[in-house]
C-alpha cells in the first residue's frame, strides 16, 4: 500500500514538553497485566492534526497532542538523525562519526545498526518514535527511521528500528545512554523458508502498513500466526500502521526482566489507526475503545492503549498513550468487555 503516516514534522514543541512533563513509572509493551503508574495517564490537550511528512529541519520533532514527556522523544530523534546522517567528508570509523556528531564513542552500541561503514554518505529521517518503556529516571524509545545510503554503486534505502535507551541527569535533562538495563534477551529465532500462508496474507494486505523490520519478522517467521491473525482481522475494519512486531523491541516488560510477548513473536504495536496517530486521537473518540475491544474479540489476551475499556485483559498507562499494544499469552483468555 502507498499510504504513509510519514516522517515526523517540523518544530520542537518545548512548550508542549512543559505542559506534558511529569514522568511516571510505567511498563512497556508486552505487559501480562496492568502496569504500574505513579500518576494518572497523560493530560488531554486540544487535539491537533497528525504531523505532515518530510520535515525541512531533520533535527526537529513535533510532539503529538497526547505525547508524554516529549523532550525524551526529542532527544532520541536528534540522536538517531544526527548519527545516521553523514557526508563523504565524514570520518570512516563508526566511533569517529559519533564523536563528529557530538556524542561519546561508547554510544556505538546504540547506533550500530545505522553506522554502515561501507556507505560514503547517508541521510536518516525518523518516521516515528514510540515509547518502549518509561520510569522516573530511565526510558526506552523505539525509533523507526528511514535511511538512504550512498556509495559508488548508487543509493539504497532501508528502514531501521532502534531501541534507544535514555537516562535522566541530575539537572533533569535526558541523555542517550549506552547502559542497556535491563539487557535485551534473544529474539525468537529466524526460521528458513518462506512466510507462512497467514504471514503472506498480512504482507500483502492493503490495509496494513509494515516497516521493514516487521516485514522481515514475518518473512523469517519470528512473528507467529496467532498474532498475525489478530492483525489481519483488525485490518478488515481499520487501516493500521504497525511500529513493531519482534525486532527492535526492548525485549522485556521495561523496566523489569520479564520477557515480553514481542520477543517470542506474540505481540504487535499499532501506532496509527486509519491514518491517525494514536497519540493524536482524542481520548473520548469511540474509535479507541472500539479498536481495543475488537482486538480482544479477535483473540488478543492483553490489549494496552490510551484508554481503559470496561472488562478484563485491558490496561492503560503513560507508555501506551502513543500506541496500542496487542498481545497473546496462550494460558490466558482473550480480553473481553464486562
């Protein structure tokens, strides 16, 4: 399909950051039960339009109306676009590229997937930064980026999903950190051969926008048929923009060491419904409750999002203000309304 939510728009809304500040303790996608929060979910300012594509300023991020603590996302976006963009005159070594971008060399562990040393130049633009976890002192932001790499043979494009970890400093500022805690567990192994029949249907579905890493998860059969069936069912009613299936997720229910359903191919995060970012949909819009309820009816046992539908198997917290998590734990019943 050709529909795109697009690259995040121009303008750093630090005023919005001040309004939406107040970090809370929250679990990441893949939670098996209601996460912990220390304050109510995000405030509810007046809704605005979904950001327009193709920013003129590659270092900018325009917060959506319901983004929580947007300065964290601003920091992650700046990092990814800065270290993922270089010219032929830039240093060849990855560590030197980081230094040239103003970052310590130890962050190569974070930026590694972007630093293709065979490319003479590159341009990186962020498609969307989604929370993977948030506490009062640490955060995970899953940054989906589109990168154009150029060498003597021409140009090629790819999409990369990075789990960027951040830490809050003594002065309150957030910085990207090389400390990966909790550590990422191994993802479900790729299996040789072609996608399953269900996987092929999802890959071809006109109503499902899949980033490159998620497509690879389906082709390599890391993502299981049960969660793909839920996704296919939801796509019969809504157009969906997927952020992550398996690859690129923190791997655990942040900040715990509990394995996420994403890691074992049993969960998906949806960042936009019918072309609207979840972080921009008014919280009283019935589409949110309807979508979450439909996910349970389709077989999901855990459905987390910006609102809390009546019933069991649903949850909300600060992390899930920017996406809807749909997961399956085989030993649990599907989420259902009361």
